[in-house]
C-alpha cells in the first residue's frame, strides 16, 4: 500500500498501530492544512520508490486520541514505524532528502 491521498474515515487506535507489522508511515494532518498540502508532492514522490511501506493518513485535531498519543503538535507530522515501533519522525518536511533519510532508517539495509 504505497502513498495514500485520502485521510482515513476513522483513525486506528494506538493499540492497532503498535501492532502494525513491517514498515509503516503514519501521516497526521488535515485536508485543509496549507503545510500538509504543500508537503504532499514530496511525500508522494518519496513513497513511490517504497512499495513495501504502508502509508496511513490520519486526520488529526483536538479530541483525536491517536495524534495526542504520539505527541503530535504540528501538521503534517510523519511517524515512521517498524513493527509498530517509532524509528523516525518528521514535522513539516520541506525537502526530499529528509524524507529519504527517514525512509532509510525505516527500511532494512539491502
């Protein structure tokens, strides 16, 4: 499941994300957030070369427990998980190199 353009209608629970197998990128943001919109081409491009990485786009905001459990304060925030454990985090990515570096930490060495 590569890049996902739409936010999930319902966010998974923290227990569910803690049990995710393999490589996953959780993206927290909103459809109306300007920072989120500007980051989408970078995120999409970075994930195109990583077909084995799941991308879960979570709409965040007050009263949304998943984002609070990860300490999300700014959008977009990308949390890189390997088998449910955080290995990297990016807040408001603005360059492709930062995404490449985080993905390199996420994926096993070839």
